């Protein structure tokens, strides 16, 4: 278990990494790939199954048209060639998560091939070549009972829920990605991040990584610098967070370097990633590819998308994330770095929606990356999980711009919104947060501050104008922050300086 | 799939491997017996290779149809008690299966 590791920077002095990713995406269709069972997440175990997805004798699959369209749209968004003739194949293996004894997948005739995805990282662009995109079905979920860790070792038996079995699953396979060097772990992460953005834009999947909608098998290998051949790769399975994708590459690079330094050979194998330690461990070597005994699925006829269908889908593609970012950056007048902050904070959609709701880009960015990011961070939730809508943020920014509230009062209004007290204007009303105008109440507070602090008032009168801050503070205190500091200062000056 | 062995050359090891993949318990005597029988089957099938198909387009399916699809509409599933009635064993509303020695799902 305790692998020897080489320091990451040292790895790069001797070795060149090559990475590759196979990413599985559960499509967001209403029904399964080959039957009408629902795909709703979180249903009671085994309540979304039927003879087809249970593999009962005599049942026959029928392809979900929406899943095929989604796969083609993913292929088009990745610049793939869409096959004019594509077939399903049976991938035979014995494992209880597949009740049929085979997974219906695609083998030598995938729907989409030869695409690419450009990944931006620190101002550089890395082109990731896409080898293929194919459609298959997800497996059931095993629950291992009796083992102390829930992992297989020591499990007495397993319990299987087939609700997930047969949900459409798209597999997106990259070609090997050489040349990233020290950036290899980050390129892997940036690739999955960008792919996720594209899938979101296409609306083909919920892409909730924590629910397993998107999971990557991450291949890593090392070759001595200058070597013409690539090294032996390992495949870290089912990595299901962006951070883990990066960490798994980093760990494998450090581990493999130690193996190679010792004059040993890297074993070609699957490995498991452990979130807690950031390490990988050897999985059991799986049956070799030839042992899957792939053969064409006799129960399904070929999919042959014609040009008209493909072009119709192409024409209906949404604006893709890279184009959208470039357009918004231009519209909002932001620098690349400012835009990158928004994107990295996962706030692009929120900022964009807030601008659409009437806020200035500067205000929208300030709220989401400032106060709201702080609140999300304090509560340990994502920005999108905060109980405030872009429309409400725009309303709040509007109240500040109109002078109805100042920044501090706006934050109090936000408290109310987050507490479910209603929209910002309603909260300002119900909590009495509006700033005081040049009212009698404020005049009284200003005069009380002067009378209550005669020493300070005298200093101001005698020319020490900066002492006025203490009086402003006193007024703000008696008005519980509801006065506008600039107005208060002006009123004090009228009484103490200009005369 | 590995290419079929030349005539009569299916080895005991290959049969044992196939039996393992199919999770079939095959005795030593049966390995010998099946190796011979399977070789005969392969030989019989191999006769297809004698046909002159130079002018014949590959057939991908017995039925010349494409794009048979259904709309993406969810339909009711089977009741769970019916589903689990077909399971060799059930526990906690799930199929209970023996300890898994393969890799983790």
C-alpha cells in the first residue's frame, strides 16, 4: 500500500507524462436506453426495472431515439465525424451489476469519431484529440455487505439495485495527450471541466459528478525524456470529481517514476483512486479486451443517420462554452484574467443571468465573487446552492445603485433574502433597512452627535477636518447604519466647516 | 475474439479458458470431450469460408432495416415484488449475490 513516491518536480526532470481519458456520461433522458423504465435518480431500489433491463429471456431492446440524438449532438459539439452506419455490440462479461451477462455497447462502429476539444489553461491552449464517442448502457449498483470499508475486500455478499442498469451512457475517449509536461494533471482536469461545460450547454446530462453522472477513467504513463516510445499506462477507474482527476494523474506520475527509477516496470493495470489519501491502489486485472468476445448485437438493427438528420441536429446546437465565454468577455469588457476568475468560481451562468436581470456586469461580478462567494464558502455550499436567485441579486444591486440602501444595508437585506424573507425590496421594507434621507430624524441625530462630542466638534471647527470621521461614526451608530455616510458627512460639514 | 484455431487444433487450455469466461464448471474428462466436439463445430462452420463472396456485400443483419427507435417516454416498470420474486435471493429490496471477487464496480 505504501508506495514510494518521487517528488513531482523531480519526476519532470527525467520523465515525460502522457495522459488519456475515457469519460462516461449518463444522459438525462426520461427513459432508459433500451426500455421505457424511468431514470429518476434516488428512487427506491429495484423499482425502475423491467424484463428488458433485467435481461429476462425473450425480452427485446428498442433504442431510445433521444439518446441517439444526444450522442450525435455531443459528437458534433466535439467536432467529430458522425458515422453514416453504426452498430451496437455485446460486450460479454460476468458480473452481477450486468443482469444480462453482457453490456450492450458499441465496438468497432461507434457513432462518432475523430473530434477534438481545445482546453485553455493559464493562457495556453491544449488541443485534446477525441478518438471516439459511443453510446452504451450503465450498470446496476452493487452494495457490498460485511466488509468493514464497503469495498470488496472482506465483503460477505453484495446487494444489487438495477435501477441504474440500462440508463444511457455515453463514453467519450481521447487519444493519448502528450506534451503537457508539468501541466499534465491540470490539463486532465481542465479537459473534464470543459467537457462538462459542453455537456451542460447541450443539456444532454445533469452532469452531477457527485451523483456519478460523469466519471472518468484516467490513463497515465511516463516515458524517459527523449524516448521515442511511450511508457506502460495505468488506468485509474471511475474518478468522480474534477479535483480527483488532477490528483490521480499527479499521484500516478510520482508513483510510476519511483517504479521506473528502481529499474522495475510499470504494470499495465486498472487502479482505484482514494479520495481520503489522494492515492491509487492496484485493482484486479480485468479480463483482456479480447475476452469480452464482442459481437454485433443481433437484437438491434444498425443506426444509420442520414445527412439531413445530422445537419438538422448541427443547426440546432447551442452556443458552445468557449464561444460564449469569448462573447461575454467582450460584452462585459473584462480582461482574460477577470473572466477566468468568474469561470473558475463556477459563476459564469449566475453572473450572466444577473446581468440579464438588469445588473451591470461590474455589479454582478462584485456580488457573486465577493459577498456571495464568501457566504457560500462559509456555509460550505456551491454558489448555485445559495438561496438567492440572479434576479434577486440584480434587484439588490439596483437598490444600492438607486441609493435606497448602502453596501452594509444591502448585506443585511441579503441576510433576509437568504433566510427566505422574500425579495430584496420586500426585505428592505420589512426590516426597515432603507437609508435615511435628509430627514428630521437624521438632522436630530447629526445635531445630537455634535452636542454629545463637543471636543471633537471643536477640533473640526478649528480646521482638523479629518476628525469629522468620529462624528460620522456616532451618527451611523445612533441610526444603526441606516444613514448614508456621505450624506451625514455633508450635513456635519454644513454645520461645522462651511460657516 | 481470437481467430479460430486451425482445423482440429482447439486445445484443452482454450476450452478451459472459454469455460471460465462462461462460468461453467467443466471436468477434465469433459475438457477433452468438448475440445473434440467444439473443433468439429468450428470445422463445420469454417466451410462457410469456401463460399465465393467476392461479389456479395457484407450482410450486417438478417433484416434489412435501420434506425428502429422509440420516443423517449418513460413507462411503468414492474412492481418490485414481482422483480425480486425472480431473484435467487433478495435482501433489503435488492438482489443478493455471492461475494464478488472481481474488481469493484
